[in-house]
């Protein structure tokens, strides 16, 4: 039987839309937030930093898995409310881990994306429950899991009709003597051949220290990962959980190095808006072309084009732009409009 997670001869990849974010399509979205939600002040401060430096989603764990029963295990339902409120205020979709099936429905009602901790990768009953909830699922690789075992876990979510599964590489256990797992960067290109699902990387858990997060994050971008999870805390030195979280300064530096700092993100958004406006202009131009054809008017009306280019030059000067460069750009736009109108006439019989 063919697995839903496998490519099975197809070359396309799954794109998962979360708010305005498209995992598997957008240029390297970053999910940022603290390892564990500790307080309202902490969550609100991180949310502001996430927006300021260009993150696409806001993350924080309300139910925190921990190796020791004596460690901090999160604020539970109260933490969920803090995460949801912070996300709404800054306009970012929210992500949190689900560690027990009993909490799944409550969490799904409050956040946008459900995350499966590495320790729960083979909690098949939990995976079935998340599959039925229909929310996007981030599936972390277990520390000793093979790629095949990982894809079988994804299959449990897919089998319930939920096709919104994202694979998260977070490091595996090796023969080394270090206290952390080792990031398996090779899993990204290997998985790309096996599955159509988006693949993102969490370097924080495998870094062994905050100073190593940046090189591992850049490596993830270099091998073609679809995005990143970065743990960020206002004061990592007093965090109640992981000591591998980035402070705001290193996080800002990382986002600049990745090329997705807020300024770069703003430019990308403007460029996309330009393309959308060109599309709208093309639609209107086609409608005008139909009217001209019905009335027996020519495709090109030189006086009208000259008038438009004169307006464009004056507008360019007003905004501090080189007028002839802008006029040349619009000349290409007009040329494309004429080409499309000629094609339309060739396909439309004369009235």
C-alpha cells in the first residue's frame, strides 16, 4: 500500500497555509518564541520581538515536556490563553506543543498550529486525535527515529484525513559524549526525495548552546529546508526551561543573516503587492481591450500612452525616483498589455 506521505512518483510539494503564511512556498518562514510560556510579560515581550525581527509565527509551550518531574512543566491552560492573546495582538498565527490527547481539543480551540514533541512522535493515539482535529501539525522527529519511522508517524495523521503535516528535524541521538542530540542536516535533502511534506528545522535543541544556533540555522537554509523554529527568550540566563534560547540581540542578528529581517520581509510584501497590482491592471486592460474591439478602435492609442507616461514621470519625480527608469518600466507594462489585446483579437471573431 502506498503511503500518503510519500512522493509516489509526483514532483509537487504540499503547501500548508496558516493565516498569511504558506509553509512549503514562502521564502524561509521562521517560527519564534520561548521554550516555555512563563508569564504574560514574557510572552508579550517575545511577541513584539517576533514581529519586529520578521518571524512568521509565534510559538510557546503551555504544556512543557521535561525529562525530570521536578522541572518546570508550563502554565497549562493559562499559558494557552497568554499565547493566544499575544498572537492576536501582534497578528501572528500561534504554535504550541500537545503532549497528551486529553489536552488536544482545548489547545486546538485556542491556537492555530499543533506541535508534536519528539518524545510523542510514536504516540499513535495522540497522532490520530490530532489528525481528526484538522489543524496543521508540526511533527518532530524522535531522537532515535529513522526517516522511515518518522514518515510512518506522519501517516497516522494523514490517514485521518488531515493533510497539513510539517516535518520538524530537531536532532538525533548519536555515539558522541555531548549532552545534546546532533542535528541531522542530511535528513532535509534525503526527505525531499522521499516526501512531498514541508520540512523545517529546529536547531535550538541540537545546538548545545545559544552560540551554535546561528550556524546550524544557516546550514538548514543552505540545504533547502522550508523554514525554521528558533527558541527566543527576553532573558535566557534566567529562563525556567532551556538554556539554549536566543536573546533578542542574537535573534535579530540571526534574522539579518538569514535575509528575513523585518526590513527584508517588508520588501518581499511590497514586491508581492506590486505583482498583485500588475495582475489587476492586466485584468482591467483586457476589459478595455474588449471594449475597443467592439467599437472598432485600434489596440494602440499613442496619445493616451504618451499622456500616461507623462503622468508616471511626474509621479516618479514626486517620490524621488529616476523618471526615465520608471517610464521605461511602464513602457514594458504597456507593451505587454498591447500583446495580450492583440492575442485576444486573434482569438475573437469579428462582431
